[in-house]
């Protein structure tokens, strides 16, 4: 009668889809869900990893339009509801039309199930499929699956009191008007257990919304959600056949800058033709195309601000995976390896090399991060290369201690600490144990002398210096950037139009700020660098040479006696134990 292997249906989602589910294609055919798009494989492989390991499934999917993400997600929900009794699944969607679309998909799955495996269904007037015995009399003896899948419009849906779900799918969440209110109310209704799933899925829709913030948090590793992105180019259907050889020539001879780049990434002329057609249909708005059909993750975020750092230059920089990852162990004053550590390293200290550490400080509470960027000075080839990045939440005193250990590790690096607000705490803590700091030297008009201030202060007059100098160094290829996180923050660092205010579209600018401080203070401190940018170089009154070590001015006042280099590790042990 039937040759469906029921045991396999329960264990094998791919087999289930191929034997039980039918989908309605874009050209309205109803076909078995057996040939998946590469995007669907990507999503499933990610889900399967957690599912097989017995971990709760928490995914955030950033996708181009019409790549089968809803279909795959709904199929997964349907499979679970169908094969595990007492499972409740909830899909929240952006508006009535999309709710109907998704509900129809689920109903279509049900109606096309092979008769042999069709569960009993109880009718419901809501957008809900209830797999339960419809007959009240026999229900207590033979209840059926007691599972349900419910599709609702976000914003209109009020979950019943005490509701609990095993699987929740938030569809096109970037388009919900009030996701920030709705989502946090639903999440606690999903227990933190194996087999449960929470899946956000959306096309990008600007950066001023819940989805964007969740995506960035997931990307930064600050959330339990795994980010999944795929470009439009992996969908085989997004391609148009060429009419003739002439058409190929014609397209190839008229490539614009974006197309040139896509071509270098290996796109076919057929794909470029499809792209041109799609952009035409969007009235030539290629920015809209990038948002809805991104080829890279960055492309899909439309920006309200004007980028500070040239996107063209940033695009050419290839981030590198760190060669070492670990943490700074304050008690034992050393770096310890850790796969999830906060310190990423691209270059270990080299003898004779000089380093600068830019420190962006924070209160260490709430969403506030601190960051340290280690730059190796590479003059005369360049100004500096990023060799390490530490990013985390820590109180200002502890940050001072971490900075000292990191600085000692990097050949007694120059510490350039931002002394605004909490930074003064960090600076003063570091000063108790260390000697080598950046000093801002300025001409005091009243005293008619050069005066020094320890640490970097960001204010209205020094912020442009930070930014302009970093832009100039980036443009002339003087600095090496390694961290993908830093690159992303730089990409999203913008000026609010018409103002002198800078903001981070990513929500965070700790990495960029620490980096800019490292760049600028290295530059100012490096006498050799002077002849490149003479017009911007401050005039330094140099102390007697005996007080100088390399190009570093040895400070006097704040060293508590003894070895001026502060390498009295034994004595300093005590402060480390708080
Ligand atoms: N593997 C597949 N093969 C053919 N068509 C598919 C496949 N997966 C989905 N589709 C069809 O593609 C269209 C878009 O799917 P959908 O899941 O709504 O995409 P998205 O949610 O990414 O916009 C639908 O008509 C769907 O039936
Ligand atoms: Mg969808």
C-alpha cells in the first residue's frame, strides 16, 4: 500500500520533506519538497547541528528575498509538530497577507500529506492547525497528537496567559512596527530546552530596528543566536539566459563598478543580466536592490548617515582570523589561551618592536564595552599594524590592570588611554603599576611652555584629529587592519548628516575609537613619522636625550621609585589581589 518508512520519517527531516511535503513553486506548480535551494541546505545544516547535539535551536537568518527561508523553516516546524506529540509551534508574521501566505503553506503541507501518515485534525476557526482527535467522545481514549501550529500577525496577536511554545518563528521581523515590544514578550514562553527552536528570519530593512540590533549582537557573539547569511547569488533561479553572444559582449563592455566587482567574485554574465533586470524593475534603485538582494552582508544595510571611512577602501581589506585567542589573567600576570577568550591576536610581540595600545574605556556596565587595540609600529613601511584586539565588559579599575599586563606583554607598549569619564579611573589605576603612557603635549599660552597631560582626551577639538588622521592613514595604506569586528565597526561608523556628530550604526564604536586612539597617538609619538605629515605635526619640546628611550619620553612624577620601567613584578603582585 505504501512504502513509507515511518521510523525514518521521525528521524530524518530530509527524507520527511521528500516523501511527505509538497510546496507551491513560484510558477504555481505543486511539487514534492525534495530539491532544496542551497540557501535551504545552509539553514538546515545549521539547525541540524544543534538538533542532533540536543541544544536549543536559536537562529537569526538574514536573507535576500524569495530564497525559500520561510518554506524551510515552516517545513521544519511542521515536521516537529507532526512527529513529536504535544508540540506547539507559533509563527508570527508581519501583516495579514503574509500570515495568510504562511498559513496556506502549512495547510498545503497538511492536505498533501500521504494518507497513511496524515494525523487527525481538529478544526479551528483561527489560523491554526490542531492535530487532535476531532471527536470529543473518543478524545480521552484516543487523543491524537495534541500538537498544533499557529500562524498569527505580530502586533495583533495576544498570547493566552501562561502560553508556552516549543517552536517560534518570527518571520520578516525587520518589517514589524513594534518588534521591540512583541519579541521580548514571546521569548520567555519558549523554555530553554533541547528540541526547542526560536528562529528570526528577515530581509534587511534599514538599521534602525530590532532585527538589525539582534543581527549585530549575534554577529558580535553577544547573543545566543547563530547568525546565518547567504547572498542572492547562491539561488540558481536568480539568473537569466542570454539571447546571443552579442548580448554577452554588450553586458561585459558596459559593466559598472559594482558589476565589475561581482564579476571578479565569479558571477556569470547570466547572473548579471538578472541583476540588471531586477534593478530596472526597481526603477534603477541599486541601493534598494542591495538591501533586498545583498551579495554581501554589509551591502544590505542601508545607511542614513554618511560613512566616515571609505567603503571602497574597507572593501579591499581582507580580515584575517586570529593566530591566537585567549584571556588576560590578571592574578598570574600572563595571557592564557581560551577558544572563547576576549583577546584576539594576529601578531605576538617581536623583540625590538614597538607597540602602542589604544584603550577605549567605559563604565563596564550595561551595554557598555571597553576595547584595547594593539598596534605594532611599522615605520617606515607604514605607521602600524593591528596585532591584537581585546573587547569586553569590565569595570574601569580592572581595565587598568588588564591594560598594564597587555602593555608589558607587548614590550612595554605605550598605553594611550582615553581619559574621558571612567577613563580617568582606568588611567590612574594603570599609573600605579606602569610607566609608559601617551602624553598629550600642548603649548600653554599663559606659561608659554609646553605642558603635558597623561592620557588621551576626546573632546570637540581632538575628535576631528582622531578621525581625520585615521582617514588619512587608511587612505595612504599606512595601517594594517586584521579584525573583522573592527572592519565592521569602521564600515558602520557614520557622520549624522549635516552635523559634526559621529555615530556607530552598529550600536558600538568601542573598537573604532580604541583603534583611532592607537593610530593617532602612535603617529604623534613617532618622530620619524613627522616628515610625512609635517603640516599637522605638533611642535614638541624634546626633553634631554638621557630621559628618552627610543622615541618614548620617560615620565618622572608618577613612578613610585625603583625601576623606572616598572618591571617590579614581585612587588606589584599585591595590588593584583583585590
Ligand atoms: N526548494 C525549492 N524549489 C523550488 N521552489 C521553492 C523551493 N523552496 C521554496 N520554493 C518556492 O519559492 C518561493 C519563495 O519561498 P519562501 O519560502 O516564501 O521564500 P522567502 O521566505 O525566502 O522569501 C515560494 O513560492 C516557494 O514555494
Ligand atoms: Mg518569507
